C-alpha cells in the first residue's frame, strides 16, 4: 500500500518503519527541519526492541508538499493534535477523492477538523496502545508491544478499513477491525482526561495522584461529564468500569509514570492536547447544553499554565 | 484594655506591639515553641518602620493556658485559619461569658467555628489591610500602613465593638466601625479566592496571572459563585466592581507580588487557607443548593496539591 505518514515523531516513525519493513511504500511528512535533515542524510534510525534498524524513507516538509509525486492510498495522521489544522492546510494538495485518512491520535473531536479536508466515507478513526519515543532528530526508540483498533467513520469506508487492518497486521502492528471504535476512543479519552490533565496540572505522577485527597470523587465527576456529553453522540459509557480502570493505574506498574501531558507542559513547555480531551467535552457540552464544569475549568487552567510556561 | 492575642506571627505581633505601646495590657498565646522561647528571653523584637523596637510581653503556649491569670476583655484571633479549632479547644478555659472575641482573619465562615466557643453577642468580626512578616522566632518586620474595619456580629455587641475601635485607633491601628463588615469580608474573600487560589495553583505572581488566556471569564465566574452564595446570606455583592478591583491589581504595584497562598503552598509547603475561601463558598453552596463548580474544583485541586507537597 502507498502510505504517507504525517508527523515523523516517535509514533509516526514506528508506523512508518514497521509498514516499510513489511513492503509498503511509505513517505514521511514532518515539520521539524532537523528531523528532516537527519533522516535524509542517515535514514530513520531506530532502537527497535534492542535491534539497531536504519531505513531510508523519503521525507518532506509541509512546505515541500508539491514535490511528493504519486498520491498515497492512505494518509496516517500522527501530528500533534493542536497542529492538525496547520498540517492539513499544508498537505491539502496530496488529498484527492480516492485518498483515505486514518487518525490514531489521542483525544476526541479530531473528525470535526478532518471532515473539512476529507469526505466522511474516506475517513478512518482508531486508537493505538503502541508507544514510541525520540532521542534526537532521526532517532526513535521503539520498544515494547502494542495494538491498533480502527474503523471507518462512515459505512462506505468499511472495505478499505478492513484492508488497512490486514496491511497493519502483516506489518506486526496487531490491528483489529472494531465495530465501535468511537467507544474505545472516548474511553481512552476519559483516561487521558483524568490522569493526564490532573498529573500535568498538579505536576505529579500517576501513583502520587492516586494518593491525593478526594481523588475518587473528582475522577468520577470528570468521567460523568464525558459520559453525559458522549450520550448526546449515541455512546453509553460504562462509568463504573472506566473509573475502575483509571483507579487501577494508581497501584499498577505505570504508577511511577508521568503522563505525556505532564511531559509536554511541565518538562518540555509545549502546548498540550487539552483542547482535544477535556476541551472537546467542554465545547461539545456547550453545544448540547450539558454542563461540564470540571472539564471546563481543567481546560482553562491548563491553557493558563501553557501561557505561563510560554508553551509553543 | 486587657487583650490576649492568639497567634504571635507577623500580624499578631503587630497588633500586640502597637496595642502594648498604647498602654494596653497585652498577653500572647502561640503554638511555636521557638517563638515563645525567643520572646520570653529577649522580648518581642521588631523592625517597626525602620526603628528597632523591643517589648516585653507575657507569652504562653496553648498547653500552658492555665497559667494565664486575669481574664482578658478581648481576645484577638490571628492563628492560621486551619488551626482555629485546635487553638480554641486549647484556650477554652480563658473564655468566660464576659470575654469578647475579635476575628480579623482572611476568609469567610470563621464565625461558624467561633460560635461554638463564644456567644454571638460577644463575637466581633473585621478585616485589616495591615501587613507584617516574621524574620525568625521573636523577630517581626512591621512596615507600611494599614487599617482595620470591624463590627459586632450580633446587635448587642455594638457598644463594645465601638470601644475596641477607639482602643485600636489610639494605638495607631486606623480602626473604623463598619455598619456592614460582612460585605467587606466577602469582598476581600473574592479577591483572595481569585488571585490567591489561582496564583497558588498555577505557581505564578499576580501580574503573570493577569496575562493568561481566558482570565477575565474565569475571574467573573468565580466572583459570580461568591455572589450567588452570598445572596443567600443577605449580601448583594457588586460583581462588576469586585471584578474591576481584582483586574486592576494585574497592572498595579502589587503585580509582581506572590500572594500568601502561593507562599504557603509553593514555597513553604504549608496548608493553605483554601478551606476558608473557595472551600467555604463550596460548603455553603451545597447547603443552599447553589452550584459552585469553580470554587469546588479549585478547592479540590489545592487540597490535592497540599497532599502532594506534604503540607503541614
């Protein structure tokens, strides 16, 4: 399959590398010039479960988009959530009526942005439990295991979605076709909208968050806001199950982990994904007339902290 | 007047020193043993607007309360809000039916605690704009100017309240009798419940807070919650005036100031006064059936942060 990956960070590099090694024709698009330079010069270099792997892949900046020749069958989105619009404005020339777009980003509401660039029946959504990191320009660390669940956004996309599942699976990405990927996306967003937002705001890890005063009530209140808004989109989130899942992380082997939003805000002073997690619940809540005070204030406070740390 | 000051921190030291110098018979009660030892040995030493002043004052620990002989006419409360119950449990033996208690602490709802120890008609409430600091045990820094507004909590206390105003005024404390001190207390609590809580949580100073995204809407929402709850207590807070007053601090000469709650939480890892500011609005809101989601979540987040910094 001809595949273009938007965003050659850790996750984009993982998918590109694994899909390339399985015989697919992969092109990268990335906005970080040092990354482009490194990959052009020495290839994409990865620690792939302890094995050093180098693959030569074409890579372009969004401003060089007219240099990409053949159209891709599939575009996979791994840009930062808050760069989605900028990236798609730039890559619009490579999206034609036959191009499918798969979004595997954390958070909810990306389809509201993507629908402006691609028809609903060419849009695929999913989640992934794969992880990945970058140690420098052109250098990725790809260890551990993961999986992908995906589904077509509109019924007509089902055949292609199933093809993608097969291509991903052949590349070792452990893909499955989901009959209700939206539920999985919202459930994961609940986890991010509690653990990530609170750990970022309070500057703590997951285990420390679990030991704070009144955390149970607050988690349940936040999850209830996701559920109340989700109900207006036809989702019946199992709040008790999600709460148990979140609470279980406090004493799990990820208890000493600082979530990505903490890394973004506290360590790297970058803009977070808050707008696509609690921020989307707030925005959709206003649209449906559902009060979401906790998601609203958490979004406001994280946005304020972004200004204070001069996040980019 | 025979006066006992509970809490010989900066503010307690200021009032004790000024009232003593004006000829009143002042006794201190404090829980910090090093402070007691220093004041017993060398007296209370102050930088009083640049002039070094030392005054010998009797000082007792709450556990020595039976050693205080004569009963005071007036007890002034300058303990930390969250130590109010502990202090009053200890000093109960020195409160008799003729003893008046004046509370000048920041925050709202102290009367709910104090009513358990003193009759309503012997309770006085007020606010002060005086400031003070401690540089070490027995050493206070008392610079700048200030004032006091106070009033009896129940009508029968009016004569004594006016006597206190006169005694304070003779001591240079710029006291005035207020016909509606409750309004002044709530208005000041609005300022603390916006600036102090947000600066503590976001770890910034007042000027930085003023430059964050969406601050106007958030300030107005928090002030509206104070107003909605205050309305159930007969107060008609002028929300527009209070918002203007808070917003004006962002570009004032206190813009580079880190409020006391920031000092407590971020610098000194102490318990904050949040329970008597936003926390009281939350508690009273539940009592009156008034939603106070911002005050609630701010209180929860500050309480969580107190646990994370192991605040004492």
